[in-house]
C-alpha cells in the first residue's frame, strides 16, 4: 500500500482559504512521477483577487475567466486522484482551503486521507525554516518552476516525499509514515469531521512552572505575565520559563489581556499563513497594544538582561 499517491497544491485569490484559483497535481506510481494535472479555477466567494496574492502567484481575474468553477474543478481533481492518498506541503492549509471552497459552493467535501510533506520534512532534515523551497533544496530536489506556481509546488512536494522515502530507506508512503510515527490526515463528509496529519506520539511538554512568590519583589520581572513566541537560541523555552518563575514572573502559553511582556525569538516562517509577516502571538500583542492594553515586546537579549543570565 502507499506505492501510488497524488501530490496537490492550491493557490488562493485572497486571504480567505476557500478562494481557490489554481490547482496543481502530480501523481506518483512506483516511486516515479507518472502524470500531472493543473487547472485555473474561478474562485468561490466574491471572486476578489488581492494584490498581495496576485503578487505571489501572478494569477489575475482575467486569467480565470472561462476557467472551471470550483464544483467543476473538484470533479476533475477527484477524477485525477482516483481515490489515491494525497500529499501536500502544509496540508493543513490546502485541505482547509478545499473544505472552505466546498462549503461556499454548497457541495459535499470529499472523503480523503492525506499526508503532509512539511510534517515529514521536520522529522527528516534539520533546517532553520521548512517552507517548500528550503525543504526542496535540502532534499536535493530542483523546483520545476516558481514557488507558488501550483504545478511546480505539487511537483516539489511529490519529489520531497520521494527523497524522504530514500532518506529513511522505505519505498511506499505508508511505510514512510509508519516509520516516522506520523498518521494520515483524514476528512469525512458524513461525520462532518477531519483530523490533521501529525505525529501519532507526541512528547509531553513539561507543565509551565508557577511564579515563585518569594522572589525579589524589586526584580524587573516580578509579578509580570510573560509569553514567548518563536525559538530561543541561548536556552530552551522550558529553561526560560523556569528562570522566569524563579524571578517571580508567570510564563504563559498564549497572549491575552493579562500578558505584560511578549518575548520574541526566531520565528518559523513555515508556520505562517499566506500573507502573515508576524506570528499569531506577535499579531495578538499588536492588536492589544492598539486597543490600549499595556504590553511590551522584547527580544531574547532583553530577556536575558532582565533575568541577569
């Protein structure tokens, strides 16, 4: 099983995930790219193309005139897939887009199982960022076109998966996911449910330590609520949280109105949705600041200085 599967990529007209305007698909048979399918799509919804998205993929409203509507394109997608598992890079976005387009177009979303080449890449290559071009380069996979061309991205996702199979010494998609303890993502129309492609076994994160009430009350961080976003380079997040607790601060896992300080480490762009330049925590901090909430954003170096470490 898993010797035949299809990589897929969607491009969208604007920041609403369901505004699919292009589809690219690459079928793999027996470890080789066998055939391809691509089409432009009249995006569901109001058909609006944002200048940002057009600047990324180059697709304009004129280009999709006469293209299939989403229900028509979906039939073509499913005919090409032929019931085979699918693969996408950042599959959570692509299959969310598919479901949103179906709901908007009043058609049932298809029952599918899918794997994510981004999830696989994180457990195959050690990289600073896991956007598709970086992963393709690490895998020794040449891009067949520009990033955000749907067919080029589907090709790259397919070849990244094949490279990961070679890296782990397996020859099927099922065997690769089994070796990495990654489960297929699934969506089912009948139960109106879906679950993402992710590791079946997660390491449990240690609980966030509670602030030490006996810490020096004159310390810069005493009594403050502190959240961390991104990756810290001089210590782990757990170590930073322990140091914050020792200083009398309360570390938190999310930004809220109770948050006093947001520590910004190195961001992982692969976790950003299209159009995002900041992490969700950073954007939430900015929203709170704009709403009059007193919140401060500091760097890791600032944090170390305030912790005196």
